[in-house]
C-alpha cells in the first residue's frame, strides 16, 4: 500500500470523475417495466460554504438527522421535522479536516469517521462530548463508512487497506475507560478473498450495511462489485449478478437495500433475502436533481439523500456549488 497523504483522499476521488452527469429521470424495474419517476424535493438546507456533505444518519430515539461534511470535517444536526440544519461538531473538531461516514448507534452515540486522518471518533449525540477515539493499525489508509450489528458491534470499511475493522461494545467500554486513542481491531483481513483490492488508484470498499440474519453487504466504488461477509465466520463472497459502479452509501431496511451511485446521479434498490443469501436488483432511478448523491437513508416512506455537489469545486471537478441541501425522494 502506498503512502496516503491528507490530500490523497481528494486526489483519488478526483480520478473517478467524468465529464457530465446523467440528466435522466426515470425508474426502471430489473425486468424492464417503466414506472412513474419518483419525486425529488429539497428536504433541508445546510449552513456554510465548502461543506460537500458526505453521509447522513438518523438517531432512532429522537429522529434527529446528522450530516457529515467531507469538505471541512464538520457534522451538522437537523432536528426531527426541521428544514434547517445547524452545526453540531465544528470544522476541526479533534483535528478532523474531512468527515466521511457518520452513524448513530441507537444508544445515544454518534460515530464519525475521518477519512484519511485514519480515525473514527465516538461522541455523545446530545452534548457532542467525545466518548472514545480509534485509529487504524496502518501508517496510511482511510476509514470510510460503518454499520452496526444487532449487538451494537460496529463494522468499518477502509477504502485503501483491504480490511474490515470491528469495535465490539466491550472494546468501546474499554476505550472509553482508557480515555486514549485505541487501535482498531482488524476483524477481517480481506487479503486473498474475493474482496481483496487489486487496484489502488481509486476508492475500494465504501458503504456497508448489516443485513438481518447475520451478514454484511459492502460495495467497491471503483469496480462496482458487491460483497457479502458473514458475521459469524467472516466468509467473503461476491454477490452474483449485481454491478454497482460508483457505489457510495448503502441503506438497509426490511429486506431492501438502497445504494447511492455518486457520479452518475443514480439510486438503486435491491431486494435482499435473510442473511443476504440472495440479492436481486429491483429498480434504478437517475436524476440530475440528486446532485451527486453520496449517501442515502431510508426514513419513513421516503429516502433522504446527501447532495454532495462533488462536481462543483469538490473532489470531482472545478466549479461553484449552489447552497448545500439534503434531498428527499418519494416512492422509491
């Protein structure tokens, strides 16, 4: 693995950029049956310039939504039912210049991965007080996204090192007691598995989701491959018949998986059986109104989507972004 500088995350993202984005607005079932296009509207405004929102999560107990900003490392909070977010963790908190995946664990804590600062930091999601901080056991890399199992165990992807990390509730308690940075547990070394990284010029594993029944699904942004990882044995297999190029954030609920494909302004819905024994594509929706979606969250009967605008002065290209917002997509 080559050394990853603080700017390498941005450089590697820029290599994925292509000229133009899809303007198509249609939903198509895998069988080819066209449906009415979903409605895309602005759900909330985000304060500040240069944010480039990356990920979003919802606290199940309060309904508040938290949004990470890749551009400056801040985290924003959108109160339940609100339309205007405010700063929860300012830019530079704990030295963070970028913020990638953000997830509420349902126990009053917010986990924020710092990308190429090689860390994930846990906060009280009411006060913003730091609970614990973990770092990867490599000299370079990039903690990207995370998901939680039913026992509260966190699983984290690294876009540049072929590994999936794990933080159990017991490890979190120990790290909180110690009060110092703790090395992440490399739960699954992907070397020699189907998910082993064969190229390093672009992002590898990105979004990750826990599936009911004991499996993780995670996608490689550059190759488009979707992988299943059994949480009991760690067995890694490629999901056949599914290709998700430019895959970013994943969201799972009730046997459905939604995937944001960033640079093509596309959302994909998949049907997932228990423990992901089978995964089939159900529908695809593309629209320039998504403005380079990097994360998707199933909330109520619709989807919340981060409009990253990475192609407007961000890691995908030059330009000037319009005010940053969160989109809501109905009927998908």
